[in-house]
């Protein structure tokens, strides 16, 4: 019931009645059958995929209470507001995809606590400010996309600590200074933009 309550709250806060697809949401059927949701065998939710679905509003912090969640996919919607710290620090979250929305603010300092996060896509939003050096502590990251935002100042040298990174997209920001030499030590990197 708790999981179902959190999802119902999410539906309300993210204007579910306006979504392009909302099949079975808030119905009597198991929430594991609702559009865009995927559960494990024990019926605990592990994936939310509501990309390109006219989802708007801010990201509810209550989603962070879905402790088994591994993927949160909300790309190409109309999300606004900031990235909740509670979402970034979810203990089992591996893939956070929020690109192509209207998010503002910066990446929370607490990104350093995201020890299981493998994919972080925040490109094509309205994020700004300096890129926190704490990003270097998210060492499980394999893909980081912060391109097409308004980040400024230098790229922190701690980016070189992301030894598992394969795709790094930072293009079309307002970074200044030189590229950190530590980027050269990222031997697994396949694509750098």
C-alpha cells in the first residue's frame, strides 16, 4: 500500500491527468501494470519510464521513498524546478535520466553520496552554477551528460576520479579555463563532448 500511495501522490503532483499515456494509473489493478512502471518478482518497483509523456511540474521528493527503484526515466517532458537531493541520493538508483526538460538550479552537492549511480543525464535543461567537485565521488558513473546547460567557471579536477566513465558530455555550457589534465587519465572513456 505504501508504494501505491507514493505513486498516486506522484501522479497527482506531476499532473497525471495531462499525461499522453496514463493507462491503468490509479486503477484497482496492481501498480506493477500501470503505464511506464516495472516491478521485480516481489512486486517492488524498480523502474519508472515516463519519457516523452507530457509530464510536468516538479519532481516529487516522495519518489525517493521507493527504495528499490533502480531507474528513473523522465526525459523529454516539461519538468521544472530543481533536482531534489533526495532523488540524487537514493541508495539503489543506477540510472537517472532527466534530460530535455526545464529544470533549473545546479547538481546537488550530495551527488558525492550517489555511490551506485551509473547514468546521469541532465543535458538540455536550464541548470546553472559551478559544477560541484563532489561529482568526483560518484565513482560508479559510466555516463555523465550535462551538455546544453548554463554551467560556468572551471571544470573541477575531481572529474578525473570518474575512472568508470565511458561517455562524458559537457558541451555547450559556459565553462572557462583549461580542461583538467586529469581527463587524460580516464582510460575507459569512449566519447568526450
